């Protein structure tokens, strides 16, 4: 790995512009139109002191690349009371490779909520062309409550982290008890902190970090949940958003219960596409000569596994496991077809490829249990921070009536047989405290580039189209036939060239762009989705139960 030259941070005064927009919990872009009150002046003064912090940069780990530097800054737990409790924000950077060509800073977020971003500069260094690395200091951070940024915990046991649960009449009461227990454990363990682990506050942290780094604006690449974080930043701080790339996008209006339900809704057209694809290749795969026959083959396997679980790699696999795994698999017809072929073999008691059956083996039990976790990070941190954001961003989206989840699960299992009941059944948010502030309404004219695969298992195409509609100044890049969650970079000259040009020049396309996926770019996107961990990161960042 090449050594990077050091480049000094810009030294500009920014505290005067920082404080007005951060001083209250309903922060907007513009400073207050009326003279500041005594309380707002005190808040501004407190934020001014935060903005004057000087990060003490040092090598992140003894075995990490020398050019990746880390530091820790302080941010207010509650921006309404900036003089109150402070928490840590772990930050990182890789400096521009060409100081004379440097444009500014490029922030990034890998998704989540609950995904660690401290090591994102290493991924960006690996992925970005040298021309972009010359333009920016690559900035990473663990969002508040995550990783090394004052990590939260609910003291959850591994089985309590299993949250995508199929609806069954005989187990629903137990699922309600589980959801209530998780919410109660979180409140008991971190009740003073969790209400402030929200996307809005993370966006405020980003703006405070911008000020500390001495920058007037930030550029940004966000994936999945990171698109929502980026969109919220543009809503709160439109004048400070420079070049924004929002890859695999969240629909702000559906944060967050509706986004989980997108997983079920989006899987159905993908399933239909798969049955057609497999039927056209029936001579090779033998799953059926028509889409209806392929569909019947699949559901017969589900029924068989419901009656007698199918052993996959030494583990009994139920029909629910198969439905859950197929939800993600069908977005790549070839991958799904190969998996079902092997599933048929396993169901008949014949030797089968464990690798090709991976989608179905333990598909409903992800989370961080069993993952290698840094010593200072609680084992349930990713799950605890996930619920803090998913429940706390918009409590109004979650019914307080457990019976409503039963009704929705039954209805949606009929409408979306693969995953409807998983998505709509009871979650801990039903018992979460009310949000400290309302959800962010995204509706601004900030120029940004929304990037979206047509076939994305986590944020389906309509979700990206919805974010594009909310961001009035945005352009959308759609990859027709594109598979996988996460587009840039994929080796596709059309998509990579459009995104890179925006990062290099700040220009957006004159109109929305449509690119066609290639076999290689789809393979690269799927590889990115399956990546076990970001370079140097102790935790997996992409999982089928996260954004």
C-alpha cells in the first residue's frame, strides 16, 4: 500500500455558521431570523467550544496502514442541551494524495443503522480512482452509539437479536413478549442515551465534525442507510452539502417500518422474474418448463421443510428459513436457481453444495452474534444501535397495539408470500418510548446523485425513485438489470464514470441517467454485498437484516 503525503487541514473560521443550525433540536439550514435569546446564546457558546476541538491524530492500530489516522472528539449527547452530557465520536482520515489538487473532505457511511464507518476510508481508498483520492481527504467515523463512538448496549443475548420472525398463531404471544423484553432491556440499560441515538443527531455530529476539520462544506458517499443519513444532512444543512452520492437509497417517507416492509414488497416482482428465468432454462436446471411449474417446485420444497426440516450443512432448515433466504436470493436469478437446485438435492437426501445453499442456511439469524467484536464494543452493539435509530427516528410509524401487527402479518403473508409476515410482524419499536423529535421531512433542492440498481434486495428501485423525488435538485442514475445492494464502484464504465465525474467536478448530469448492467458489474455488486467485512474492520457491515 502506497504511503500518503500529509496535507494540512484548512484553517477557516466556521463556528459562527455552525451554532445557529445546531442549537435546537429542530435544526434547519438557516440561522434564526430573530435576535438570539440568552438560552440560544449560551447554546451557541457551548457549540463554539465544541467546534474549537483539535483532533489528536494518530495511527488507528499498530497493524493498520500508517496513512489511516484516527482521533476522538466530543459531541453533545443532546444538541438541545449542548452544555450537558458529552459522548465520544471516533473519527478517521486518509489525507489527499495530491495537496495541490485537493478540493475538500469526502465523508462516507457504510449503512446500518449500526454499521461502523471508522474504517470506511480504507474501503474508499481501495475502491476510488486515484483522481478522486487526489481531490479529497477521506473521512470516516463510527456514528454515535456505534463501535468506538460511546457504544450502546441493551445486554441482549444472541437469541434476542434474532428479530425477523415469521408470524405463527401459536408463537405470536411469545414474539410479543420478546419485543417487549428487548425494548425494556434497552430502556433499563441505556434509557438516558438511546433517545439521542438518531439519524438527525448523527447528521448534526457530521456538521460539527465539518466545523472541527475547518471545512465550509462536505462531500459525501453514503450507502443504503447512509443515503437516509445523507438526505437528512442535506435537509438540516443544505448550504453545507457539496457533492453528495446516495447509493442504494432509502425512501425517507417509509423510515423505518415501511422500509422493512419494502423487503417483502420488493421480493415479489423479483420472485416472478426468477420463475421466468429458471423456466427458460429448464433443460439445464430442471425446475419446471413454465414459471408456474418453477413456482410450484419452490413452494413444494417449502411445504416439505415445514413438515420435516431439510438438513443443510448439518443444520435443520425449515420452510421459514427457505422463504427468508429466498427473499434475498431471487434478486439474482442465477444465484437463486442454483440454490434451489441444490435445495432439491438436499431435500431428497442427496449430496448438495453447502456454498450454493448458503442463502437458506441460518438466513433468519444474522445480527452480530458470533462475530469477532472489538474488546471495547459490546457484542450486541450493532443491534442496540439499530433499534435506537429504527425506533427512535420515527416512533409515529410504529403502532402501540400488538394486535395490529398480527393483523398486518396475516394480511401481508397473503400479499407477499415470501416475506410479508417477517416484515410486518411485531418488533421492539411497538414498546419503544416516543421519539424526542419528529422524523425529518426530506424536501429540498440540494444537488445530489441518487444511484440505484434495478434489482436490489434491500432498497428496491421504487425506494430510490422516492428519494429522488424528495430531493428536488437531484439526478438519478438507474442501472437497468443491475443486481446487488451497492452500486459504486462496480467496474461498469457508465455507472462508475457518472459517479466519478460528479465527485471530480461537482457537475450533475443534465438529466437522469440510465445505464445497463453487465455480467461483470453484477458479479462485482454481488461480491460487494457478500463482503464479510470492510478492510481492517472487525465487524461485518452488510447483512440481510440491515440497510
